[in-house]
C-alpha cells in the first residue's frame, strides 16, 4: 500500500534533477550541506574547494565572503529528497515484480515517456525497456521476459535503454567495450586486451571514476584560481586608486611649489621696480628743485631788466641819474644747470640681479635630467605607503619654510647703496680699456685675455656635426638624431657656446677650412631659435662676420657691411662686455682688423657660429 501511495510522486521528482545537482561536481548531491548564504553543495566538494585556505572563504556560487570558515551541517531534509529521487530513478524494475499488469503498464509507459525512445531489436515496433549488454540488443517488456524468467539469461547485464548501442561495440571485434587503455586514451574490448597487454588497462567504471575524480580536482583548482584572479583584480583596482591619489597629492605639492616660486619672483620684481622708481623719484625731485631755483632767478633777471628799460626811457638827465643811482647793482651770473642723473651703479646692480636669476633658472632647466636627479636630494617615497608620503610632504614643506625664513634676513642685511657700491667695484686684473687701445695691441697682448669654452650640443642644428669634444663644427650630410630641446636651432645650421660672458674682456680664435659659407659672431641667449630671424646678424641680438662664397660681410640687425676680401684662415674675436664693443681680427703674422661693433650690451653674450657648405669646418683654437 505504501508503494502504491508513493508511485504517483515519482514522476514529479524527475524534474528536480537540476535542482538536486551540486554546482561544483555537477552530480546529484552527496551528503548535502548548506552555506550561510543559502546555497547547497556536496560536503566533499566544498571541503575540497576550501582546502588550503586560511581566510577569504566565499560561496562558490554567489561569491559571498565569510569572515571565518563556516560550520557546515548536513541538510537532513535535502538528504531525504535526494534519497527519494534516487529511489524513483530505480523504481520501474522493482515495480514490475511486485505489482499487477495494470500498474506495470502505467509505470512502463511513464518511465518510457521520460526516456529517449529506443526501439526493440526483436519487434522493431515497441519501445525498448532494457538493453542487454551481453546480447548487445534492446528489448521491449514482452521480449525481455526470457531475460527475466529464464535461468539461461541470468548472468546477462541489463541496463536502461541505450540509444546508440553500436557506440559501445568494438569496431574491430564487435564486442562490448569493457576496458580503458590509459596509454592510448581509448576504450577497448576483451579481444583488444591481447594487443594492449603491455599497456595499463582498467575497467570502464574504474577509469570513469578516476577521470571524474581528476576533473573534480581540476575544477576545484580552477575555482581556487578564479578566486585568486578575482582577488588580483580587486588588488589592481586598489593599487590603481592609490597611484591616482599619490599623483594627485604630488600635483598639489608641485602646484604649491611653483606658486611659491612665482610669489618669490614677484616679490623680487616688486623690490627691483621699487628701487628703480625710488631712484627715479630722487632725481626727479632734484630736477624740480633746480627748476624752481632757475624760475626765481629768471624772475629776478626779468625784474632787473624791466627797471633798466624804464630808466632808459627817462629824458631828463637829473631824473635819469637819480633813478639809475637807485638801481640795485646785482651781479649777473650765467645760468647753470647742475648735472643730475640716475645712479647707474644702483640700476646696474638691480638689473644684474634679475639677469643672474634668469640665467640661473635657464641653466638649471637646460641641464640634462640625469644631472638634476644627481643634484637633488634622494627621497624614499613608496607609492603604497601613505604615511611615509605624508611625512615626506610635511618635511618638504617645513624645509621650504625654513629656507624662506633663513633667506629673508640675508636680503635686508645690506642697504641698496652698499650692494650697489660692492657690485660696481671693478674686477681685479680687468682694466677698463677703450676700443682704440685694443686696435694697437699685438696678438701676444691679446692672449692675456684668452678664454676657453666648448659648444653646447643642445643648441646645435640637426645638420651640425660636433666633434673633438665639442670644439669642432662641420656640416653633416644626414641629419643628426639630436633630442628635442627648446634652445636648439631649427632654421639655420648654427650652434652657440655652452659658456656665456656677462662682464670683463675675453679673446678667442677659430680656424676655418674651406670657408665658403660660414659665420663667426656673438649673440644673446634670448636670440630666436626658429624662423629667418634666428640667423646670425639678422636681428638685434647678434653680431657676426660672414663668408658667403667669395664675399665677406659684417651683419647686425639685418644690416650688411661689405668687407675687403682676405685669405686668412684664422679669425680672432675680442669682446669687451663692460666697454661695449666686439672686434674681429684676421690672425696672421700681424693682426688685421676686419670689423668692429659698438653696442651697449644688456644680456649675457655667447660665442656663436654658422656653417652651411659641405666640407666647411670651424675649429676652436686652444690658446695658451
């Protein structure tokens, strides 16, 4: 009676196979347990998945994480459902023995409808109920009776209907595939064992169990790898955010540093402008005083002149003499204007300070990045350690404040007049000599002012080839692979020296070879680097002499002065910065004056050179 009551529920359990399947091994639950998030798994599968983990336990299905390893308890209700489902799967064969024909027909029809239809190999009409792996044929219930009743078929193996029975046969011997060869990864029959006797062979069920265990182990490893990949993804996002936060903090520090630099420069500018304006006001006040004094003198002179003119109009002699006697005999002196001018020493000091600041900044920005790193203090600033970053930033801010505080008293320790007097003192060994006195000097006397310098490769045009430790210039047929630099010439094949001259007297010589297209001169560091105005002599920032084919010319501010032709190959250049002139000599047995420029220099001067023709070279002479 219990079997009859349980029979109708069997079909309803068939549709629960998917719900009763473990998502790890994809088989029906075995000792099912429930996680805190409500999902069910086989106890062995979950134990294998969490094996080796000390933390970061999570559900394999929904990825819910648990602080500690959950305590797993057997789900008894689910166990009973699984047992009923498994018993329902094996019910049709048992019911055929204990129930009547009506019940057997109902059960057979129901179970047959749930399976794939396999035709009986005897009648080829009815649906097969069992497949005999010994006979290698499928039978309907009627033709299956001999296997169930006759002792002759007692040892035959009956299984649920197999749709593709030929797949279980050996294609060579037409026998049942009962073994598995591990070396050849193939299923074999009993006859095939002869040819595979040297191989490791196992029964099919054992091979299946072994493979299934391997796949479950692999699946567990993949779950672990997947979990590790998810953790790695989260870690990458965290590191990415830390990098972004670090960069933002560094940008804020960088902006603060540049704002402080700008503030310091603006403060220096205000001080310099204030000094110049104060000096201008001082001189203007003196001019106003002189103007008032001269105005009073003019009024006195005009009054004396008017009295004399009135007296001269008197016709009566006695009256005339009386009026003339009353006139004041004022001494008439020439009108004198005192010499008033700005304190050039003070203005020159202010300008030199601003110019020195600009040159220092320019030199620091122009030097290679490697040198900046060598000169900069090293800091240990790992991106992932926020506490160290904060400490470094606070130390940097404190150091900047300390530097600023130390710098202020030094500024005000000297008065402007004292600084002007100290900067205006002439340098020892550099006398102030006029241009004319240099024209009569011999080469040996000029060598007393000999100066050494090298060429700056950061300014060289890509067709300029530097050699011999940056002291020789020539034209390259192929452009050089120079890195981009804001000071590099891009229009003319020119280069300037690395050193500059802000004061004093300097003399150097260069030797020319095949001087058909070349030029020698000096220029300001602010001269243009692009366009036609960047050529030597074609602007107000450079002075040069130029060989253009067989013509020699002097150039400044785009004005040409033709010079007499000379075949001398060595050129001497003398620069007197304080005197305000530069002279070009032809060096031979005697010095020959080629040209001289006069100018009031306002910036530092750099030796500059231009080469154009292939084969033309300019070499710096090493003077003793």
